[in-house]
C-alpha cells in the first residue's frame, strides 16, 4: 500500500485524528511502513473495516484522466503557505496547473447576493491585481467569487478555485462553464474532498480555511454580517494572514460585513495599489516602481493615454478602444501612471491626479 492509497482510505474513516498522521509524515518522510502506521493509530474494529473495505477504484480512474492530480501533505509540491495553518488538509485533489498553488495569492471573496457596486469593484480589483502578478484565489461560488474569477480571466490572469465538493461534482453547476474556462487558461481547481463527494453545508467552512490558507491575505469585497465570507476572513486572522475590506454604501446590507471588518482592524482598501504596496516585496517590479516615484511633472509616460484623461472618469475598456491597444497592455500602463502619481482610479474609471 502506497502513501496515496493509505491517505485516501484514511480520509473516509469516521472519528479519525489527522494531526497524528501529519506529525508522523513530517517525522518519517521516507520509507514509511503504512501497515505499522495503521497499528499505531489504535483504530477500532469498525474503523479498520471502513479503512479496508472502501473501494478506491473510482478515485484511481479519476486520477488517471488528463491534468488530474493528487498532492499529499508531505509531497514536495504541497504549497508552503498551507503547511503553516493549524489544520492543513492531508489531501489536495486537483485539475489543471498545480504549480499555481505555490504562487503569491490574494483571496478575493464576497456575497452570493451582490450589488452593482460590488460587481463593478470585484471585477476591477481582480483584473488589476492579476495583471500585477497576484494569483486570484476564490471559491467558484455564485456572486462575487465568480465575478473575481471572471475578471481575472478577462486579463489572462491566473486564478485558483477551491471547491466545497469533489471535483467530479463541480458545484454550483451553473458555474461549470466558468470552471472549464479557468482550466482552459492554465488555472487550477482543487478540493480536499474525494472526487465524487457532493457539496454539503459543512464542507464550505472547511473549504474557506484553504482559500485563506493558500493566500497572503484575504480581500472581502462585499458581505453581509452573516456572510460566509466573514468565515474566510476569520480563518485568515487565525492563520496570521492579512485581511482587507472594501468600504461600501452605508445603506447597503452587503456592506455591513466589510464595515464590521474595518472596525475590527482590517485594512481599508480603496484602490489596487493599497494591496500591491503591501506586498511589494513579493512583487519585485511593483517595488521598483514604488521606489522610483520621483518623476518630474515635465516627464509624462504613456502620453497617448494621459492625453485622453481629464476630470471625468474614463473606463479602461474605453481607453483601450480609443488607443487601439489591448486591455491588458492598457491596464499595465495605467498602473504605471498611477504609481507615478499622474492619474488615479475613481468610480470604475481613471482621471488625472489633481
């Protein structure tokens, strides 16, 4: 019996204690005798029956499909960020680019029921942060999560979706096409649940700890006081990770959660550079830009773009159309202009800095 089969079988046993397994795997990374390990777990006869009687054929067949993978807790591919949380998953099933799991990530989460304000800024921030080197991690849920994934894909950014179901049961089904598009653009979808596991309410808090655990910080776009996004933020705090929140309309119920987070000490975010500066050491080129923000007023970079801007906000799509350039190229140049202090973003568009 190899490590993978042992951990798959272990995962289905009731009332197990994963902490013992994690400790053992760390102390004995090679030449592990799994029969001996099983005896050390002091399983009851019922647990032993569960362990041996489980048929793993379907899981083996699932793993044999293209781009499907399984990473276990002591594999070298297991993301370092995730090893640092209190209850890292023993197994990570995945489809797609496993290397993304070890890239600098920002978790972007929010309510399933969202306002136009939340949708607009979720898309905008996802695009800007992705363009600047952060992988966008979220839960493939309806609402803000899906918008963040989509915004990332629009600028050919990288995104990770963490599910509360097995990967053979993409949930919600309405986001199946989004999942397909994530995989088509070198993204990755992961879950700690066995591939055929269906979504259950108790799975989603467990899913949320992985979203925050993979990430440098968690950015809550829009959330009510009872939103599951606040669970993700709480996990981030417990994991000693940063929490960012977008302020919203005081009359919007979906801003009550983000305002509460800000009162508790979350970083108030009003523009992408607030997060990018926070992680400047992780994004080397951003750090270099910040350190050289001494351009004189007579030095205008990207004059064709700067000439279009005035006191009225102009969306990035409009700028791209008028300059006959791609949205990706324009977004990079806008960030450079913003870092130089020449322009600023406001209301979903850009204006000259006064």
